[in-house]
């Protein structure tokens, strides 16, 4: 089988000695002297691409500003993570981690502000922003990644359970509920699959590194668990953003104007009916 042997990792590379508080299982600078972790860097392209598509679709299909801002936030996470893994410098680590909290604050506010007065919604936004600010200060002081990971997990869990509660209590149409459940289940399973591979990467790093060196490059890239975390997390977040868009549309009484589309049976997006009808008309005209 064609393969390239892994070289011995150099003491340092283009970006100098790592200053980040985390270093991953991927060996540093073995692919390029200009990129500390090549696979962990490149796999963020999935995150950025899906966030970019979410922004495009939110604009063209006239979704609310909150979804554009959320997608922009997660695009920033992908860019920050790209820079972090490329350099392993602390400032870029923060650009990876902190936007995860801030971007999640937007859907947190969105699902918990439903059916509240404007005043209460504003107050809720202030509370959420204040909580995120305090979490940031605590994390910057202690520099313990566990603080960030726990904060992100709590926020994500709050959004998930609140949104599922709204589906159960507010959505009566069985077809719509089925689409929502399908989307959120696929998203959760995808996200957890990525998390599982990341955990294997952490706890079995010595064995994984040895196996990668046996098979060589590029086949060894498949065993980069944190890279799979990026890919599957990107997909999971995309599914959840689409789920939230559809939930918001239904809660605001606009479901009649939209169609829930499954491209290839696996890739969902929420489009205006006029957009779908226009595509069908163009396709029919082309076929004729």
C-alpha cells in the first residue's frame, strides 16, 4: 500500500513553542513546518463551510437576524479553531473557545425568550450576557479548559431541553414534529459520535499514535479523532441550527410560508415555498 512514513516531530515549528493550555493527540509539525496540527486544522473547513451555507440560506430565505448572527458566531469558532490548531498559541485558543460560548448565548436567549414580553426578553438577554461575561473572566483567570467545556455543555443542554420542550408542548402538526425529531436526533447522534471519537483520541493517544505511524500518511489521518470531532460537530451544529429555524418559524405562525427540504434524504434546510416552487418550475422548463 502506498504510504509516506511519519517523520519524527521537530522540537518546534514556524509558530514557535506552543503557548496553549491544551495540546492534542495529533503530533505537531509532522506534515508541515508551517502548520502545528494539519488534520485538526483542515477539518475545521467543514465547520466554516456549513456555517457559511447557513448564513447564505438564512439571508436568501428570509430567516430572522438571530440565525444569521448565530451562524456567524459558529463560523468564527471554525476560523478560531483553524488558527488555534495551526499555531497552538494561547490567543488563538481563546478565539476558538470563547466564541463557542457567545454563539450559543444567542439560541439560548431565543428559546427562553419565547412568549415573554419585550422588557422581559431584554432583561433575559442582559442576564445571559452577564453570565457569559462572568464565565469568561473566571476562565481567563484560572485558564482551566474544564471550566470552558463545562460552561459550554451547560448552555448547550439548556438550549436543547428547552427547545425540545417547546416541540412537545407547542407543535401540533405531526408531519412537522416528525421532521423536527428526525433532525434533532440525527444532530445529537452526530455530535455525540464526534465526542466519542475525541474521547478515544484522548484516552488511547499512545496506541493511536503508534498505529498511525505503522500505517503511515495519508491513511493515518483517518485515526485523528479530534479531526473527526470537528467534522461531526460541524454537521451536528448545522442540523441543530436548521431545527431551531424551523421551530421558530412554527412558533411565530409562519409555517405555511415555508417548506422543510431534505436533500438526498439527509441534508435538511428550510426554504420559502416561493423558492421551492421557482426551482421546480425551472427544472420542469429545463427538462422540456
